[in-house]
C-alpha cells in the first residue's frame, strides 16, 4: 500500500483551487510505491497524480522539481510538475510537502522486449545529453564514498564469504576508480523498470525522480543495465543489453575512459543496490510494513558481473 497519509475529498478539492485544472470528480489512492503517498486525482478536465512526501530528504525537493521541469521543457517523457496560478510547484498539504503532476499512461514492463529496451536506452541517452546543460547540483549520494561509509553497518549480519566479497570489491573499485574523470550531468538515480510506463513498445514516461542527482552519467546507465537486463541468476540477457546500449550510444557517444571503466561501473552499481537492500532488511527497515526487495538478487548480479565482463561499449 502506498497511502500513508489519507486525504479527504474536501482536502483535495480545496487544494486544487490553487491550480487551473478544473474541479474534482474523484480521488483514488495508488497501491504501488514504497516511500510517498500517491493519489490519482480526476477533475472534469484531466487526470493528475498528487504526491505527498512522507520521508527522505525533503530539503532536496526543489532540486527534483527543477530537474523534472527542465527535462519536461526539453520534451523528455517525464511528468513535469504543475505550477499553481502564482507559479509555485512545491506546496504543502496535510502538513507534508506536496506536488501535482499529469498522470501518464502505461504500465511497468516486467520482461521488457528488445524494442522496449531500445526505447529506454534512447530516452536515457537523450536525457543525459539534455541534463548536461542543467544547472542544479546534488552530488550523487550513492557513489563509492557512500559504499565505503555504509558497508560496515551490514557486515555483522553477513557470513564470512559475503564479508570477503564486499571487502575485496571495495578494494578493487578503489584502485580502478581513482583518478578517473567521466562525463557528468544530472542522473535519474534509480531507473528501474518500475519507474517507467509503457503502452506496447512506446515509452510513455519515466517517473520517480527522487533519487535524482548529479554525477557520472555512466552510473545511471549501469543501474539501468543491471535491472533491465539481468536474468534470475544475475547474468546479462544479451538481446536486452545490446538494444539498450545501441540506442543510448546513438544519442550520446561514449568516451574512451567510459569504455575502459564500464565493467567497473556495473560492479559498483550492483554493490550499491546489494548494500542498500541489506540496509533496509537489517539496519533501517521502513516504518511501514512493506516487503523488502531481495538483497541476494544484487549479490548474484554482482558476482555475475565479476565473472563475466559485459560486451564492450561501442
Ligand atoms: N505521473 C504519473 N503517472 C502515472 N502513474 C504514476 C505517476 N506517478 C506515480 N505513478 C504511479 O504511482 C506509483 C507510485 O509512485 P512513486 O514511484 O512516485 O512512489 P514511491 O512511493 O516513491 O515508490 P517507489 O520509490 O517504491 O517506486 C508508481 O509506481 C506508478 O504506478
Ligand atoms: N529501486 C530500488 C528501490 C527504490 O529505491 C531497489 O530495487 O532496491
């Protein structure tokens, strides 16, 4: 469930008066999602999404609003935040920060076809090109420094082999990533399949930018490859991998440094999600009773990336 703060129809109707969006017909809580309260709001003119921010770094919300608005202005398929009659996007409702968005059509792809993979590769490449002109700054909070900072918090819950795997990987990443300078820009930061909406092969939108940040563009692509292209054993699925990489490369050419560091970036982002999922399970469970995502899946992805380096970037 993902309505942690219920809202009455009267509260929503009153809230909508700030905007030029028509009058309320219906409000429906959205079942997906784990962090925020989300509602589909139907007016006599359109269908909207209302998000209440329950937790996380709320002082960062202006960055996310600016990034979404920037991508929307550059014709990327994202839900650009709605601005009220006074030009304000970020509001308060039920004592929480609130944003209103257009509702995008479509469903999350579970087993994406190569054509659907090509669509996300193309849009991510376009997004990265456009994001290089974005002025906002929010250093990537889940990079190798974060891995260093948090890994010791989960070690005592793990067996000897897992502890050794994590220590060895951090050592390898340290030596391979020192003095590496890669193309920078704004990142989605969590572009899993369940943060996209498709109708057939058409990508209708990319949502949930609340891990958005700035940093190595390649980090974002590696997150996508690990989630979209891994089988149950963690191995890469070649047809999906090729479709994403080829479509991305048509939008943004890779540098030599990126080509060299690519296998390392896949390992770094696999370790990042293994650790973040371990933290949720053992250290910092969410206040709400939700089934945590399986950390072992990202252990399998990590060991597969170490054993079988990917096909080189074009
Ligand atoms: N603009 C939108 N158009 C259509 N559906 C949306 C939109 N925004 C959110 N949703 C739907 O609401 C669900 C929850 O939204 P969101 O991902 O922002 O919440 P969350 O609590 O941050 O979830 P999580 O971080 O677990 O993905 C999404 O999975 C999607 O189904
Ligand atoms: N996409 C994340 C959860 C939301 O941050 C994961 O699969 O672990």
